[in-house]
């Protein structure tokens, strides 16, 4: 039973600045890309590193770049070695889970201003090693260790969904096509390439029914935001975005332990908490950044988040409901599918997109008249998840 913590949160939490590297195959070290994103966020907020009272870092595979005790190294390189830092891991959901911790510490009054940074560097290890590392994020005894890869697990989910709800592989393909359309408009996206439904259908099978273009890429990248309380934000004189809802949820770690594999309990739980805290419903959300590691994941996400009734999202996507000018724009950034998936950075990158949308920096992918947005990011097959809701400050 989740406790309602909203009445205990004394400070409003705001996003004052945001920065991000390009996502893709990067040559710089993990610390260098961390510093690049951090500096961009600090400059965006109009502050200096000395204004930062704590650092929260999300990362999963620092060991691949020979750096695991990452937070103190980043704080030292920012010139604030005596400011405490904390590194947080929650598989692919690390960024949003870390953001929740940073949010809670501002809301509780421990800090006025913190750095929340997500970073990952994995492409240099090669496909075999990176795939092996990713498998460690599963319930390895039951899944990864027995050959149940993430493409295989999500393929099983897709097969059950399609059978139960009379969807097909072309419905999934429309998710990829839409996200690539958005990603083309994002200069920092990993895969900026227009694709068609036919391209998706003809791409190599990874784990039937999922094909290459149903899967997000492995990416390097870093994204950072500056979180602060409302008083600090107002004093800055800079544009900011208010965080009005936050929720965390959990699911059985292994897919086989779930009653229904076409829904993710952690998403439902986290979303309910966030909506309740924000005092709104799914109908009040103007756009959302959701966890589309595979095309089927986006379809399940937008049902679990309450945007579409169960079993209808696949058909809604084919009808254009989730396009930038649609009923509920989903992943205007391009999502994990096109923007990329540096797993420690992904959840933070979603917040960077919200900040850019609400501060006039999203360019051609701007969602018109948007005032309320949601971010959703989960780990592994949804064993952990966090949902945050943001409001544009006029």
C-alpha cells in the first residue's frame, strides 16, 4: 500500500535548467559527456556550480568505462568536490528513479538546488558485450541466464497482446514510423531517419514478431537538469517548469511471475500516485514522453497511463492519435526508438524534452498550446518505474 506523501511535501519543486549531449556513438569518456550535459544545464539555469548543494547521478554500466564511483568524480570535476553526490541504478529506469530521489530531497527541504544527471556509455563495448550487460538487468536466474533476452521477453508480450486484442505487426510498425518522424526534428537524436511501415515490416526479425525497427538502439549520452525549490527558481529570474506530481511503482521482477503480461503494474501504480499528487487525470495531459524500448512497450505504456482503454492503443496509433498534432502526442522527442536509449540518461532526457517544450526550445517538434506533460520511464520489463508530471509556468 503506497502512502500518500503529497501532504508531507513542503516545498514546490521546479526544473530551472536542462542540458543534454547528442545521443548515439560518442567518442568522449563517460566523465566528459557527463560534464558537457551538466555545464549546459547549469548555464541554462543561470547559476554556477557553487549554487549546487547535492548531485544525483543515474548510471548502470559505469564499469564498462572503468568508472563506478561516479558521483564524487563528477562533482570534483565540476569544481565542487565537497558537495555530496549519489549514484543511483535502476536498470533502464535509473533516470526517473534518480529524479524521484532528487525531487523528494528538494520537496522535503534538505536542499534548495541540486544537479540531477543521467549518463551512459556502452557502444564501445561492442554488441556482444553490451547485450550481455543488458541481460544482467533482468531477473537473471529465470530470464537472462536462460537465454530470455529483452527482445525475446517483449516479443512474448507483443504476441500475447496481438492475440488478445486483435492487433497485428503493422500496428506496432506505426509506433516506430511516428517516433522516427519526431526524431528527425530532434538534432540530438541518435537515429534521424525517416522510415515507412513497409521498412519496418521488411527489417530483419530480432525476436518474432519484433523486427529490427521495432527495437530501440544502444546509445551513449548524458542529460542533466537543475532542480530547485520555487523560491530559488523565482529569484533566478529564469524560465522554469513546476513538477506537480511524482510516483514510483514496482512489478514482479520476472515476466513469468505476472498475472497479465500485457500490462505493467509498476506503471499503473506510479501513474496513480502522480495523478493524485497533481490533482489531475490522464485527460489533462497535453503530451507525454514514455518508455518505448520496443514498439509494443509504447502501446502498453499509453494504456497503463490511462490515455487509452485496454486493447485500443494499437489501433489509436495507426489512426494518428499519438502524433505531434494528434489527440495525445507521445514521444515528441523521438522516444527511445529514435532519440536513443543511453539507459542511465533516458529518464532525465525525457525531462529535458519537457523543459525545452515549455521554454520555447523544441523548434519544429513543439506541441502547440501544451501546458501539462508527463514522463514515464521503467527498468527492465517494468520491474521498477517512475512517473512525473510537469506544469508550464506562465
